[in-house]
C-alpha cells in the first residue's frame, strides 16, 4: 500500500497541499481517481508522491509484506528514479515518448531499463528474449501491436497517450500514477484510452491513481474517488458521491441545488 501522511507543500503564501493523508492500494489493482477544481493540489500531490517535489512537512510510505510481516518503508527522501525501483511509476500530462523512434523501440527502451540492460553493437540476441516477450505482451495489452513499426511522432494523440502509459508499464509498476491520461484526446477516444489502461491494470494487479477531469469517465471506472479542494481532501468515497453529494457538486461542478 502507498500512503501519504500529512503532506504539506507551500509555494510562497500558497499552500498547495494542506496536510493531505491518503492511502492507495488497500486492495490489489485498486482504481483511484483524483478530481477537483483547478488549483486544488492534484498534480502537486502526485509530484510529492513520486519525488518530483519535496514536502515541507509529512511523509510518503510504502507498506509491504515480508515473510508474513508487515513492513513500512519511508521513501520521502528517495530520488524519483529510486522510487521506480520500489514499484512507484508515473506518467505526465504531456506525453513523453521518443518521437523519432517506432512504437516498439519506445517500449523496448523502457523495458531494457526495467531489466537494467542496454542494447550493444550486437543488437538483440538470445539474452534479450525475455525483453522482447515483455514488449510483445505490452503491445497487445495496450492495443498497439498493429502499429508497432509506426514512428511515434506520426501517431494520433490517443495512441501516443497509450504508448506513454505502455512505457510506464514496461517498468513493472506496483503503483502507477497518471496525470490526466485523456488530456488532449478527442472525446470519442477518451473511453478507449481509459478502458485500455483499466484492463491492463486489472490484468497485472497494478494500483492506479489517476487525475481526471471527465466526470463521466470517473463515474464509469473509479473504484474510489478522492476530491481535493484548496489543497485538502474534501471528500473520499464511492464515485456515486458525484451524483448524491450536493456540496461536492457545488465545489466540483459549480452546481447549486
């Protein structure tokens, strides 16, 4: 389980996160969606969890089981690249792919990092069979197998998003934090993108924490909803809260009832 404990981050007089305490992955493969108005602290929270920002107060903890014993590892001071090795991986709102490489080459680059390998002058040999099998599996999971030889910069935005997340999956995450994976994706493609991510996460038992603004997608796919407002946790619970909680609807949607 991934836990935020009283995380606080200030930028001058702005308190972007105000003693936020949350737990993610209480059950394997949990789908948590984080929502809130602009400036609520959503991306700041993700940046604190993944080490891109240091908290002014509070801690980040990963819980695990070792020989039947519960173990807590505090990772607050751990570098982002080292957090990846603990299973904590993220993708950004802006797609990060190698534009001039093919889909398969992009996924291969991430997979080689996972296996702590690089390509040599001999290119791929028998020692890379496990890497290539991982790539094959990921291309199928993310519905990219038919375009694996296409260059990334030529892809439509929805496929670029899926490629970006597939590269994150290649790092073998236990927790995957996604910052607006449908941002910039055409309306008719959004459900396809989220559904693909959800299916891959469920298949691998990956806990996902997703910032999302499309409430229809949140209601459809969330196991649990976290609402941030002015840097604090405003609500936490079932996605049905979006329909039943009038105060939440006012804060989030500007709806007075």
